[in-house]
C-alpha cells in the first residue's frame, strides 16, 4: 500500500520535506520550478482554480519584489490560463 507521503510511483515526497526545511527564497524557487516544469503535478491536483491562482499570486509577488520579471511573466501566463479555464 502506498504511504500518504509517497508519489504515485512510490517515491517519497522528499520535495515537500525539503521545501518546508528551506529558506523562503529556496522554497519559492522550488515552487516556481515545479509549476513551470510541471513536476509532481504541481497544478493538476483537484484544488479549486481560485486556490491555485491565489497561491501563484504569492509566488509572483515574491519574484516581483526580487525584480525577476521573466519569472513573473511565465507565472502570469499560467495564472491567466487557470483563470480562463475556470471561467469557461
């Protein structure tokens, strides 16, 4: 039986443990990379689109403060796509 903290292929979710133990900048980088690269189904879970959008806005704000506008642009495209999909 698969443990609750295992990925579908049985690997432990070490990503989540690492994220919680990392400084904020590292955590935001990990979240960004998992969203942009589609790793671990970062946006495929069944949470409402509003929740996903809210979370992505937090990540977007972090990178906006850091003036990493290329990352902001990529996140904004994903936010807009989630928004459009939730309305249509």
